[in-house]
């Protein structure tokens, strides 16, 4: 089998409600991604998705398309897609960074091999441990009243873990939000606070001091991605779990975080971390050092969500909370059928081969902003 061509579709779809993140990322109103189709001479098409979000990632949809055209495609077209290790080694040699583009390619290769053998991708990753996982809901920065309504909406959907975005408002206001959320829902909801690099160390410690009697169950990425020493200082004083997200892109980041004992939890995003193979390496390193993993998400559509689920269901060091398989529920639409796997606060592994997700070609055409075909 040989790769014969690559199609790229830059899509943009609005959220149901604009998603207020931290002061670093603002309030995006649309989610953008690049959908990949990798064609083979056997008629098998592998699906992938890149989810760049500058400045969360250094990439943009436009840069993803250019790097695939100019650097990645010339080293893939004509090659055997079943030789994932060899192809990834080649790309490791010829391209620096560009992990969301690399992640989408990784998804396509796993999808092709699994479809060719009529098996699900999780079989290639070691086999399924659990067919269903609880999902977490996520809410943006808002008022106490807006938070309460948004949390209740997720609870009504069956979620028992909710991620609250903070870091956009003054710390004192976020303390009030945490206190109100715990008072109203604390007996039956697990809370994750995600500041998305919105605080410095002093502000983080101020938040922790102010929430001693209403603390979250986990705090994710409160400070800048490069401040690993700051994360260690916070972890030493935190009464809750500390998770890393933006600080954790590569296996090299994972090694540094483990050596400095800077986090309790790794936040895994298959697109951010460079695809299934590279994400699995990080997961395995974490497991070796007793670090649990949260399966998290970028602003993703169904292909990335499906790839993440295929990996998540194989893992022995999953965090005992909900996981971020809710991304398509925030969107006004999706170009896949992934949402059919979500019900009553649970995501269920699809039964089909490959990634287990199908494209809606009409929707793909409707939401495509830019298109490229490479042969």
C-alpha cells in the first residue's frame, strides 16, 4: 500500500456560546481546525485533524497547511502508510515542532492501518481496558449566576466533573466564583479549575489561600508554560492536585516535569502532543513514575475526539474524574458523527474499524474556509 495524496480542509464553526477563557486566550467565538484526508492506492482514506490555537500552540490553520504542503507531504507521498515508526522517524528528522500538523498525520496513519485490518485503532495501541468513560463539562469565565446556570446544564446532562475556566477576572472574583460553585454543587460535582496560564505564582497562592474551605479538586496550568519551577512551588503548597497542560507538549517536557516533581497530573491532548504515538509515549512515561493522566481536549471536532478516545480507553493511569470528550457539545455543529457516542454524561467507544468516526461530506463542504490538495 502507498500514499497517493493528501487533502486539507480548513474549517471554522461557531460555538453555541462564545467560550471565555483566560486573559491569555480571550473569548473565541469559533473553533477552527484542519481536517486531513490521506489517500492510498488501495482506496483506503485515513482521517486526521489538527487543532491549532495560537498562542496556545505556535501553529495556525494556515501554517499547518503550508508545512504539510512544503515539508510533510514530500516525505509521505509514495511511502507505505503502515510503516508508522519509519514515517514518524523521517518527520522527526525533517521538521521541528508543528505538533498539531504531526498529530493529524499520526491519526491518519493509525486510521489507515486499522481500517485495512478491519480493527479499531485501540487494538494497535494495546487493546481496550474500558469501553465507556465519564466526561467532564467545561464552563467559561462568567458571573456567579452565569456559572451556576452553566454548571447546572452540565449536571443535567449527566456530568459529575466540571472544569471552570479562570484567569480572566481578578483573583478575588475567581475566589468568589469557586466559593459559590462549591456551596451550590460541591456535594456531587468534582471541580477542576483551569487558569490557562492566567496567573503568576503569587496570584495562584492567593487563590489557594482564598479557597481553603472551598478548594477545587484539581488546579490546571495556573502559570506560564515555561515556569516549571513556579509550578513546583505551587505544588508544594497546594491542597489539591496540580495538572500541567501548556507546559506539556513533548516527551522532553514530560521528563523535565517528572524530574522537578512539578505536577501530579498530565493533561493529554492528542493534537497538541503530536498524535497517537507521541501521546502514548508521554502516557507511558507518566505511568512509570506514578503520574495519572487527564484526557483533555483542544477546541476539537470529532476526529481528534475519536483519536483521543481510542487512546484513553487503553490507559491504566487515567485520572479518576471525568475526561474531556465533550468538545463537540460546545459547537453549533460538527463535520463528524462523534456526538452519537455521548449520552448521560458518558462517552462510549464506537464499534467500527479505524478511529470509529465518519465525515459528513456536505457539512465539510459547508464549513470549509480553505482547501488544498497535494499529490
